[in-house]
C-alpha cells in the first residue's frame, strides 16, 4: 500500500519498529496528557477562508533568521535518529535540503556535527543541551567552525517526568547511535548530567556567540518577554512533544499569548503536534514564522530512511500548498489571525 499521508507513515513505522523503540518515540511524560492536548487543540481551530481570490499562482516560500526556505516547515532536533535507520541525521539533513528546508541537528546524534556538514551543502542549525559551560562553549565553537547558521538551545527537558513506557520496557539505547558529538567529552559520558539553566545561562550563551540564538521549549509569555530582552533571535514555542512534563499547556494554545507578549520582530516558531499542512497554516495564523516537525521525521526514517523523510516533507508541502489555496492565500504574509476562529478557553 502506498503511503499517502503522514498517518500512513505512522502506521508503517509502527509495523516495523520493535515495541521498545516505538514506545520511546511515541511516548511522553507520565499520563501523556500533553500529547493529547497538542493534537486536540489543533482540532479546535476553524478556518474562515477568503473566496474570489486568484489563487492559481502560489508562493509557499519564507525565511527563518534570514535564511530562505521553500515552505515554512523545518525539522525539529531529534536525538538518536540512527536507532530508527542507519541513515540517521545524515538522511534527515539531506532530505531537508532536497525539499529546500533546514534541519536542526541534535547534540545527541549518531553522526557528529562535523560529519553532517561534510555531507550537506547548505547551513543548518545546531541544537544544544547545556551539560555544563565547558561543553556548551566547545559545542558552540565546533558548530561555528563547521558553518552552522544558528544555535538552538533547548531549555526544557533538563529534568523530565518519568516516561513510564520506557521504564516498563527497560529501555536501553545504544550509545553509538546518539553520542557521536559527546565522545569528545569522556568524563561527561561516564556521568551524564545537566547543569541547571537560568536566565544568567542564556545571557552567557548570548555573549559567547555571534550566531543567531534560538531558545526552544517556551510556553510562558513571561519567559518569552525576558528572552527578548536578553536579545535572543528566536523562540520555539514547544512542550517537547509532551515528553518532558505532563499537563503542560499545548504549544498551539500557548502561541497567541506569547505572540502578544513580544515584539513583531522576534521570530516565533512552533512545534508539538504538527501532522498536516493545515496545521502549519493554523500555527502561522496564530503568529509562528515557521513550524518544526518531530515524530513524523522518525516515522519516515523508520519506514525508508532518507527517502521516507523526503516523502514526509513532500506530503506536508503539498498539503500546505493546497491548504493555502483553500484559504484564498497566495503568499505566506497573507496568513494572519483573521483566517482563524478558535476558543481554547484557557
Ligand atoms: C525520540 C525523540 C527525541 C527527541 N530528541 C530531542 C533532542 O535531542 N533535543 C530537542 O531539543 N528535542 C528533542 N525532541 C523533541 C522534538 O525536537 C520536538 O520538540 C517534538 O518532537 C515536537 O513534537 P511532535 O513530535 O509532536 O512533532 C525529541 C523528540 C522525540 C520524539
């Protein structure tokens, strides 16, 4: 059977993957309430399309931090992609390039950040977990020297609720499939632990790099305001796909208040729950410059490696283009809050 939508890839990945790996990918914190909210809240948004617009020619392209992308979907940082297919993060990066977008390479990858650059033609972003100052400084300088175009610092996921599926399955991940960037720091690998992140940490990171800085994992408008004052260049409104702390608000319902709290110039991105081209439209209408997709990358990768990720991106691109037409929009900058009606009641 041909996979015609992203849900089809979900089903084929499920039929292929061992249960413990499937659960690791799909699972979330505690009762997985946030995972359901991420999905349900997209369904609470309705579209008010415009008609009698000439929608024959459409331009889906936009830019993120000044970098042009063919459509407003970028690939979320996902650690351990090599568990799902040997192509791993190399495959997802090449897939992103072939569809004219960018990948955010995770610190916890099965191929080193330098190797990804050797294989790719365009600059991508590099995601960092703050283990400690020495390692963060070193990772940033490695990313700068290799030609990455932005640093994405993840501030959630430092301490997570338990992922009970993983505990029940006795999950053990293979080090070689996620630690290619960390083998330079053998002491860390012996005792893997994160240092606490405060606003001071963000100020420090801001000072040590001239690359654009994006902070990932923000749900509170207050946090967003302070980050803007510190001078970050972008924020990913995200609850980590429901994987870190349960009962956290859905990203899509958090977006409007965050949009209101910051200036127009600050780029906002959104992830957690994007599964359709129309979801991308909804996020842009509520204030996102672009969205990140997470688990669907792994569904594509598990099914057929790089080709699978390419297909996932093609599907979401085609759905997005058609959704633009259906909304009466020919350019991204025409998508605004007048296009949507929603009542999240929070
Ligand atoms: C298996 C898995 C590994 C992940 N690893 C990372 C990571 O290393 N760094 C990070 O910032 N986010 C990580 N994330 C979170 C994603 O970047 C993203 O926020 C989330 O998957 C978006 O939600 P979605 O899966 O509903 O699209 C991971 C997510 C999954 C499913």
